[in-house]
């Protein structure tokens, strides 16, 4: 049996995943990330491919992510002061 060059890396990652702190960190982050993806899908109609080809669809989803981030920043009172963008507290 022969192993490829990435076998040791994959094995190390699987061992890392078995630690309780890694699992706890994943459980803490996962719901928030999946919620954001679901909201982008629902609110920005991000569930459909609009174009033919990987490059155009990648650009489309990057644009959706940018729009979503701007919406979040504006909701958190993003303003311009002295020529700089700041989140007002």
C-alpha cells in the first residue's frame, strides 16, 4: 500500500478533529454561519445559479456576500467621520 503526499496532513487533521476543544469551537460557530447562509439564500435569492460557468457564478456569490456584509454594517450604524468609515457606538 502506498500513501500520497497529503496522507500525513489528512491524518493529522482527523486527529485534531477528535479533540473536545475543536468540537466545541465548531459547535459554537456552526449555527451562526449556517444561519447567515440561509438568510442570504432566502433574502438575496442566493439559491439559484444565474450564469453559465464557474467564474461568473463565483463573482455573483462574492457580490452577494459583499451586499450582505454592507447590510450588516449599515444596520450597525456604519457612518463616515472625517473621511473615514466608522461604526458609531
